[in-house]
C-alpha cells in the first residue's frame, strides 16, 4: 500500500512538472512568435544563444526530472522535450523563420491566441 501511495504521488508530481514544462515552452514560443529569434537556434547569433540559454537549460532540467519519473513509473520518455530539441539547430536557407516555426508549434499545441 505504501508503495502504491508513493507511486501515485510521484505520478501526480510528474503531471505537475509536465504542465510546468508545457507552460514554460508555450511562454517561450509566444516570445519567439512575436519576433524574438534564438529559441530554435537557427542562426549562430551569440547574443540570441546567450539570451535563450537559461530557457533551454530550465526546459532541459525539467525534462530530465520528468524522464526520471516516467522511467520509475514505467512510462514512455517525455516526447515533447525530445521533439522540441530535435526542432532546434541550423535550418536550411529556404526554411521558415523562427517566429513562423514558433507559431506552428503553438498551433500544434493548441496554444494560439488568435
């Protein structure tokens, strides 16, 4: 019984952290959609990298904690973070800009404000 209670509390904490991650990512995406480059690291702009580094670090820290909890609970890894990190990095010259990419992410997450 004690183990079941502990696992239930862990699962509740996991859900809270996933909500916190989602809210943090949505906030960062809104900033990017408004025209602030750097979240997706499409360019090697040192100022943009420095500006977004704390956001990326916080998201990664949350995702690491979430994945550890999911592993303990026997759940699949946290896909949202993996997908977001896979979307980062240099982009082709004909790729959409970061603001449009952020807008697409917001729409996909059901977090658009329009």
